[in-house]
C-alpha cells in the first residue's frame, strides 16, 4: 500500500520560494504508469492541481502557475519536490502530494506571510 508524506516549512515570506518534498513509501516513483502530483487547497476554496512529474521524469504544470513552478525528483530517496517561486499570500493553502490511480498524503499547511 502506497503512502505519501509531505514535508517542508509551514511559513514562507512573500516573494520567496516555497519548497515542499513528498516522500513515497511502498511504491517506486519510477514505476511505469504513475504520475506524482501536487494539489493544493486554498482556504475556503476547492482543490487546485499544481503540477506533476511522471515516472519518466517529465513534468507538467498548471498553466496559471507554470511560470513559477518546478518539480524535481530524487529517485535514490524516492522523493519528489515542488518549488513555487515568487509566492504571495494567494499561495497560502494546504498542499497535498498525490499519486494518480490512488494515494494521497495527509497534506501540509503553507502560509505565505511576513
């Protein structure tokens, strides 16, 4: 059974870069057929897909966030990392790492504030 766990700072200053890591247990992130996603939920709003990295290492991003988003991976640690640059308070949200075909992390609150 796959398990995902987000980690990273809970508070980021405006204009800085948000960096979150997802550690995956029970499944290799290089297994064929899986995408590994970042999804967020701002307070009082619905879920928003941020981007994903495929088992091949290729990435896809939400068009609205593409210019500020990078996703990378460390296969030796079975982790993938989100970096969101130039953050504003509108980036405040609970951030989830998610495997397609099932599997969510518990989510981590990130607040953008000075």
